[in-house]
C-alpha cells in the first residue's frame, strides 16, 4: 500500500459499533461476524458476512485486519 493511500483508510468507529469481546462471547461462531466491504472503484460500502470473504477476494486486491493479541 502506498503511504498516501493510508489516509483513505482512516475513519472513526463509534464505540457502540466496536466489538469489545470475541464473537464466541457474543454467541457467534468466528465465521458469523459482519464484514464491511469498501469498493474503491465507486466508493460504495457494502455490509456482508465473513463467510462471503472468498467470493469478495480478487487478484491484486487488499485485505486489512486487526490482530488484538487474543486468540
């Protein structure tokens, strides 16, 4: 990723939308979590499920994730 593009990924997430515990503690399997998809070609945002990830990945695409230190 180019440094100039990092600003495009900077956003504020309201505390109410942040997951404060793993999905299992919320009664969900890991693959049942929600997935926010940003389409750079037209700036569209789509709400999908993590199970949809294989259908969304394209050659040359980007995938961002966070490692919080918990298993």
